[in-house]
C-alpha cells in the first residue's frame, strides 16, 4: 500500500500540501497520514501536576484543531490516519 505523510502545523501551507496529497491519493489510491508534533518543554518533572495538565490541554487542543483541519470536501473518499505526538521523535517517521 502506498502512503503519503503530511506534516501538519495547521498553517495555510499544511492545507496546500494536504490538497495536493488528496489529489494524488484519489488518483493513485494512496492513503494519507497526517502528523502533528507537539513541541512541549522537557525540563519539568513528570510528577509536576501543572505540567501534566498542560500536556493534556495541548494534546486535546491539537486533537480539536486536527478534527477541524480534516473537515474538507476534497478529503471525501480518502483513507486518513492522524498521528499527534508529544516531542519531535523523528525516528518514528
């Protein structure tokens, strides 16, 4: 199976990349994987409840933004996978 990975920062540039990827996906029957990486500070203790609440808030906010971002008519019929990750772990790509 062919797959196109699109990095998403919710900018107009990400949307332009998504439009082009959607056209290719429809033409060649590819799937799309949208990836948003949260860059959160790592210098805090994992036991810090304020930090944990911030992480949860940012993850939920990113999920909401992604839900809005993929509500496009041009994505109808395209297989989508969405990944939202905390920290920039490039080895996963």
